[in-house]
């Protein structure tokens, strides 16, 4: 258990809930989940499946119609995979990642994590008895090729990337993905590409998939899911795409752990991937509007600098001028001003002057919350 620290995000969330129950007004910018409801067509598909009696175990790989829906989903982007061989459906992307780690990584291996990175990657690497090693990026999650090359040695067996990135919202370009893939081939390591935020990108950009760069799935395991794109965090549905051997291994782990993703939820997933996408387009538009508001407001605060995110729903401003550790600043901010964020340190040692704010919140809450933050900082100076 020493390898598994409590989640930094949930720690803040629980503290915020306690203050809230004492009657304090709290602006929630800490937890990374959409504030939108799951679209009606998806809810209906789940309810229909439940009523139709899809309440039993399914194949550990996933129901055939959802495996096929994943194949079609990528096929529309000219990415050619075999749903029956290259896909596993899991209870959330987190579980897909965990199975991927357990099936690929040995005790004593080094696992590189492109930082800043979601803390769960580090915990999962340690759970697999491996050593997580951060490889820092340039501001906005831009690949630092030299830093990556310098970090590669014989003990490295995997690299984890997440684009769009949690916490910066930065995205890796096709060129950067190619550099990563070439290094993985030359130095014989696996790539875990967490693409869970791929649909939430702004300004008309498209997030390239590692599957386009590694079409034969030589090195990559792509992790994806429904939580963020379809506002389905509580449904627990995700998937992974990889070569047959890795997916077969993950199926064996799933057979012996969770058995399968929830049966009727998988049916809702078929509707999510294949059904009407208009509500998703609207959600992304709304996120972009919120992104514009929060980035602008942050950058207007003296001493705060905030890179404009290209995707996901987080900003990761730098508070170096304040001169406090991110944990101290986040706790002060919550206790004194009711603004809840996540300390940057949980995303990597180098990021202790940052705080992460999730803008999966209403524009009014963003405006009010950031005004309170600005006033708090002014008083602090
Ligand atoms: C980068 C990243 N990957 C994966 C997940 C988890 O997704 P799921 O809800 O499908 O387990 C999250 C959730 O916060 C995340 O930020």
C-alpha cells in the first residue's frame, strides 16, 4: 500500500465537500468530469437494454456489436482495425490502462511518463512493481525530444502519453507522435497512448491518434473511453485498441478480475459511438467558450500566466510569483476563498508552482470563481 498514495484530486474534493456541508460557498474546479448530463439517446439505449434483459455476464472481450462499433468508429477515420481481435471493452479507460500495464510491464522496469501527467499513471506503474520516471515537456505539453532521448535507457519498457493532455490541455502533433514512435521502435519500448480526451479539441483542430502513426500496432496500446466525450463518467465504460497478443493478455486479466464491462452499459456504448453526435459537438463548443473565458481571466491576474489549452477541459496556470508550494496554495485558496483546484505537484515534481482548474463548470461559476481567486491573490500579495 506504500506504493499507492491517496488521490490528490479526491483529497481536495473531500475537503471541499466538508466545507460545503458547513455552509461555505465552494467553486468546484478540481474534479475532471463533464457537468453535462449523458445525452438522451445514450440513456435511452441503456434503459432499453436493461428492459430487454441484458443483465448477464458478457464475453470478457466485450459484446460483438460494441467491438464492431469501435472498428467502425476508427474506420470512419481510415484507421483499419479488427474489432474482434484488436479491441477490448473495459469498465472505464482506467481499467483498460491498468490491464495494459499489468500485461506489459515487469517488476523493475522503468516506465516513462510524459509530464505533466495524470497521477494515476505513476501509481499504476508502481502497482506493477515498475519505476515511473517523468519526462518533462515544454510549456503546453510540447514534446522535448532531447529530454525524451536522454531518459531512454535499457530499463525503459514503456512510455505513457496523453493527448489532449490532462492537466495542460496541450496536444501532441502527428510529427511529435512520429518521433515518439520511431524512438519506441529503435529502443524497443511500448507506448500507452491515452486518447480519452481526443474528441474535446478546439479551434477546428483534430487530435491525431497514435493508431495513424502505428497502423500495424507494433508498439502502441491506445486507451479510450466514454467518460469524457459522452459525459458518461459514472457508467464506467472504456476500451483499448492494441495488437492481438496484448489484447488477448488483457482479456485474460479481465476474465479473472472484473469479468466484463456492465452488459447494458455496453449497449449504451453502441449508441454513443454510432448514434447522433450533435450533442457532443455542442458540448465541445461550450467547452471552447469556457476555455476562452477562463484563460483570458487567468491571464489578466497579475503574476499568473496561463497557456491557452488546445483540448480537454483543464487550464494549468503558473503561480510562481506567489512563491508558495502548490499544495499550500491550493489549500489556502480553498479554505480562505472557497475556490477548489488541484495542486500541480500531483502531476509531476516540476509543476509545484501550478494549479489545475477544470472548467467543466458553468460560465457564471467560472467568472465568479476566478474573480474570487484574483481578489484572494491581491490580498495575499
Ligand atoms: C487522462 C485520463 N485518462 C483516463 C481517465 C479515466 O477515464 P475513465 O473514467 O474512462 O476511467 C481520466 C479521468 O480523469 C483521465 O483524466
